[in-house]
C-alpha cells in the first residue's frame, strides 16, 4: 500500500551533507528507494536512491525532462518558459529528443573527437609548463589546470573566440551551481545573447568547427536545427562538456591524494589509468544527481507515490555506492572492475560527450602524474570550498604542491 512520507531535511540528517553526502544517501537507501526531501538550498524534491531504482527511474517515461512544454521552469531554474538557451536535447523527451540527438550526433562524431587528441595534449602540456614555472612549487589545480583544459577544448571545438572564455566560465558556473537566483537569471539572459551573435558570425563565415557544422547539419529528410535549438545545443555542449571534466579531474585527484597507496600504485603503473578513471567516476563522480525530472503523473516507486507535477532527482552518487552492485563501495580501488557505474547517466540521456571526457581525463592525468611525480594535496588548514547545490559535485579550489 502506498504512503506519503514526511519531508526529510537533508541538512538535518547531516550538517556536513554538501561536503560528504554519501552517508546520508546510504541511510536513506536502507529505508527505501524514494524519499521526499528538502535540499540544502531549501527546495522540496523527490529523491531516488539505489542502483537498480536509479536505473529504472532514468528509463521511466513518466519522469520527463520536457519542463518547457509540460511543467513550470521556475520550479527548477530562475528563467522563463521561452528561454532559447534551454531548447536542447537534455530538456526534451522523444520524439523531440530523438530528433535533436540525431542531428547533433551527425557532427559530434567519434572521428571528430579522436582528432582532438593532439590538441588536448598540446593544451595540457602548455598548462603544465605554466604550473612548473611557479617558484614556490604550489598551485590551485582547478584554476591552473582542471578548469582551463576542458574550457579551452570545448571552446575550440565549437569555435568560440578565446577572449570570451572568462565570460563563459562565469555563466557556466551560475547555471550549474548558482550563487543567487538573480545571478542565475542573468547568466541565462547573457549567454544566449552572446550565442546569437556568434551563430550569425559562423553562418556568414563558417569554419571547420562543430558549431559551423551544426548550423549547416541537415538530415536525410531535410530537417535541421532551428535558431533556438542552435542556441540551446551550443549552450548545452559548452556547459556539459566543461563542468563534468573539470570536476572529474578534481575529484579524481582528491581521491588519489586521500589514498596515497593507490596514487603510488598508479604512478608505478600507468597501465592502470583507464580502470582508475572509471573508479574515480564511480567513487566520487562529477555529477551528484541528475538534472531534475518532472513527474507527468502520479508515479509509484517502492510503495511511495511521487505526485504529478513534482520535481525528481536521481542520485547517481548513491547508485554508484550501492553495495548491492559494488562490493565494499566506500573503498577506493583503482583495480576494481567499476563497469556498471552510471556517472554519465543512463538511458536515452546518457552523456553524448562521455568519450571526450574520458579521453581528456586520460591525457590530463597521465601528463600530470608524469610531469609532477611528487604532486600531493596542499590543503593544510585550508577548508575546501564545495560547490553549492546537488547537481555538480566538486570544489572551487584544490591547492597542490610538488
């Protein structure tokens, strides 16, 4: 028989939730797969935990991403329904999602991604050269390396001029971990406005970049992206392609610093790197919960009814720490078979850029560990500044020394 649970304040369960949410998720998972929660920023959401339940929720058509057509965007984002920056595949359901993903996949190909490897290596080497020039042998790994690497790669992939990258970084940060509703609203106004001008410039003088390709991409039936869809897809690719890689690198290095035996093993045998990256993604991935789903109707899961119109979060972070799927899930082990993790999502919204993120991670970590064999965390008495919200998991700064 279904029941309606009381709202659980996540900060009441643990004031330390933002820094370490895993014990809270595990406690909730032991009670059941679905919970009505209050998030650290004060919003009421329905939270799905557990590996099997999360995979099921990802594929349930009653849990929609079509907020623009079926819901009220202001439940989740401080912007209006007509926001062109949200006209992308992550904010749509089939058949619209199928159509948009097909058009983007025509240009965002394996061949295009693989061709980026030499440039990713070049950018990596240049950033590490700049780090090595620090006379005090200290740096903020996020600012010096993890942030500029994927930002440079995504901007060059799309053909965004170099002078605009600082602005993109600021907009991106507000969209994934807002500092205030007002700053979030401003980012959603300013970034699409910039993209309109960029798209017009690319239309007039196309290059060999991905954005030029998307502007002119036409499928067999003559379909192409609309003006709003070009804005939305550009915004999605820039933000999703940047934020996840920043914090995949940052979280992965934090895990290695916290487990010096594992770091020593990886330094001694970089053949373990591919498996280590998958374990980093499983153990402390960059995406804590999915972008909010909308319950199109009453949805019963595990004896609990999620009411129609509710916002639903799927806890990827908990799915990948579920002992029913991963033995000793709270143990970080770079030799573990971490296949089956859902750090990049699951189902039709599985991250299109996952192969690029993995390639960036391989190049970045191999080069970083090779260049600085004595690299270690340098937090000392410094308290790490965690990103707010429950979407992207990571820290704003990661002090290191070598």
